[in-house]
C-alpha cells in the first residue's frame, strides 16, 4: 500500500519536472560553446503531458482505433516477450550461479565471460541472433532470446554472491550433519541467497524490458511497443505527441514488470516481515 | 568402547606460509563411553580446534582421530555426534522451532515427530514461548540456548559443546548445567565440553583437561569425583579442592608436577584406570 503511494509520488515528481522544465527551459535549448547542454523545451520536442494524454484518446490514423488501445496491445505483446525472456534469463542465470558456486574452476573460467557478455553492444548482437535463430524460431522468440541475454547477467552475478554468502559456521554445521552438496544448497545456500536474488531479479526485469524493446527495434519485429516507437517517431514533426504515447507505454511496461517481480518476493521472504535483513 | 581417541595429533594452519599457526602440538586425549570431559585453557590455546578435529570439520596435520571406534570422517557421515558451536550459528530465515528441527529434518524424521521433539527440547532450555520467533528477535543468550536445543535434539551418543553457556546468566547457566547432566546420565552420552569457567568445568566433569597455548597442548588431566552433582556437591570440600587444583594447573605451577610435559604423561598414565 505504502509502496504504491511512493510509486504514484514518483510519477507526480517526474510529471512536475517535465512540465517545470517546459516553463523555465529555453525553447531553443541551452547551447554553450556550440554544444547543446540542455534539450529544447518547445512543444515539438517536449509536448505538454496533457497533449500526450489527449493524443492517447484520439484515433491512431483517421478513422482507426484510438491510440491507447494500439499502445496497450503493443505493450501486452512486448510484455509476453519480456516475460519469456525474463524466465529464460533467470533460469540460465540461476544455473550458471549454481555451477559457478559448485566448481571453482567454472567460476574462474566463466565469470570473466559472463561479464564480457554484457559489453557486446545489443544492436550488434540482435541481427546475429536474428540471423542464427530466425530460421528455427518465430520472430518474437528471437526477441525473447535477446531479452534473456540481458536478463541472465544480474541474476548470475547476484545469485553467485548470494550462494557464497553463508558464513563458514553455517557451512560447518551442515557438514557436521553429513549433508552433501545438494542438501547444503537446498537448506543453507539457497535460502541465504534469497536477499541477494530479489534485487537481482528486479534488475533482470528491467533489463528484459530494455532487451525486448531494443530487440524489437533492431530485428524489425512487428506488433510490439518497440516497433511502435519507431513508427511513431517518423511522424514526430507532424504529430510530436504520438511518439510519447508509445514511450509512456514502454515506461508503464517497465513499472508493471517491476511490480510483478516484487510480488514474487512476498511468499518467499516471510521472515522479512518480522525482522530486518541486511542485504548487499 | 572409547567414545573418542585423539592420538598424537598436531594441527598447523596455513602450513608453509608466512601466517603459519601451530594450533595444536602432539595432543593425546581419550574420552570413555559416557564420560564428561571438559577442556579448559587460555584463549587461543586450541580448544575449539581440538573440538573441530573430533567433529571432522578440519583434518589433523599429523596423528589420528577416532570416534566410536571408527575414523572421524566416517563417524561424521554417520552423524555420531551433535555439536554446538561457540557462536550460535542459527539460520535467520527459519523460526526458532524450525532451527531446532533442522538436524531432525536431515535425518528424515516425520514432520510430527520433528515438531514434538523440537518442542520438547525448547521447553528444556526454557524457550517454549519463542518457538515462532526468528533468531534476530532473540537475545544472544537465547540464541545460544536454541543452539543447545538443536545440538541435543538428535540425542547423539557424543556431544561436542564449545562454550555453550558462555553468554548466559548465572541462574540459567546452573539450571542448564543440571539439565545437561541429567540428559548425559540418562542416555549415557559422552561429552566434550569447552569452557572458560573453572567451577563449571569441575562441577560438570568426570575429568578436566587443562591446555596451554603456543603451541596448544594438554598440560594436565584432572579426574573429578564429586560426592554428588547438585547444590550439596557445589559446597563439598572435594569441589573446592578440585577448583584449586585446576586453577594451579592453569597457572602452570602445579605443586605435584615439575614440568608440563611430565604432568601430561602422568595424566595419560592415570587415564587408563
Ligand atoms: N581457520 C583457521 N585458520 C588459521 N588459524 C586458525 C584457524 N582457526 C584457529 N586458528 C588459530 O588456532 C589457534 C587456536 O584457535 P582456537 O579457536 O582453537 O582457540 P580457542 O582455544 O578455542 O580460543 P577461545 O577460548 O578464544 O575460543 C589460534 O591461534 C588461532 O589463531
Ligand atoms: Mg574457541
């Protein structure tokens, strides 16, 4: 309940900043020594929020469906891709973390590449994935793979830290019970990794949204909000508010995903409601 | 059969490195079945290390450890002992009750059996009202009592306890001492008990083993034979005599033994009675 209030408050602050900048900002942007350091505040670059909201209610094309329905449908499509990417990415991340915790060699050998994997630019990677996977997968699955590629990273790194977080005394206790690797994982390592897992999952959720939107754009997949942003931005000069409706949709999508991920936390972190747990 | 045999064990941590520590040097210790042995000595003399060697949590550099007639590793795999560490080491995400249930869970007891046994153990340490709490909601001494309950829950033939009553007030401590003695007597449990309190060691033990530091070794082994282990026992002359004897052994100036070395062999001689 309190959480929801904070989210609303955050939205209000963002809206106030947007409109506030439009009031005080130079319509031509602030240019210093030939470099524009602040963006243009004119209605073409930054339409009023109410213009954007009002645009949501009008038809997309003359006589077509209202924009908000089109955007909402595109967001749902992208949400599906994001969810698939998130689940695949989280599972891969978990498996990698467990493997790295189990075998020092794997950690030494793999961790640098896990980190390296995130430095490959997504726009360079997307056509590659589309090229390899496009023949065996539908386009949306290709985009899911790209989302998963971004989502697995925080989970793998966060979970590895979590799995390694139990104190030596906890590990010794399990050893004294003659518990093997698997039972130590289930009874000790996994529960103590949960406080590390959930922040990682939240990051993964955000990364999956970015991956899905950018993946849609760079593979040219139709139906999602990423594609919509590209299409609408072509009309930016004649209808500047339109592209912002799509961006608003993408932002809301991110919020929804973040909310869904934090719902996962509730049943698994019961003791948090009783005591504070230090994380990270 | 002897419960524990430690023979000429040496433990050197980080051997061959610059931070090498000789924690134990040439230690011999025997614990008979049903015997209660206390380890006492200055901080850092290797008491916890010796206990962990018996528990097969670390391996000796040289020498052998035998528990219940088999190698320490095999005994551990058969869960031949229960252990309570110096730090409580509870799992913060489990309630007090579920913490005590943990070893029972790993032994595959049924849910109902586990709960009954764990509740019984919590009552024993006076925490039955806190079964549903989480460890972070308890005081240090209460956490320590949960750890004791957890060690006792499996009713092991051998109990290893590292300063279990260190964080407790005098009254709780005396009550738990009597409970522990009762359990050990009833189930014929052998116990190795680390403590810093001379009076506690004398009151509880059949034998007090005195250690000295750098390198850790056994300097004396004092048989205790109190007339009774209750309030009368705490006031008997034998009790005070033994306290004095242990204190002198700790100071390293036992009247009867000229050097720690010879007192150790003398003690080893009296062991095999
Ligand atoms: N894992 C370890 N690595 C390196 N040195 C260690 C390790 N564990 C213990 N030591 C060293 O071994 C020596 C004995 O430690 P130990 O914990 O057995 O002492 P102790 O008698 O239990 O002391 P205290 O009464 O303070 O608990 C110490 O000098 C300590 O520095
Ligand atoms: Mg110690």
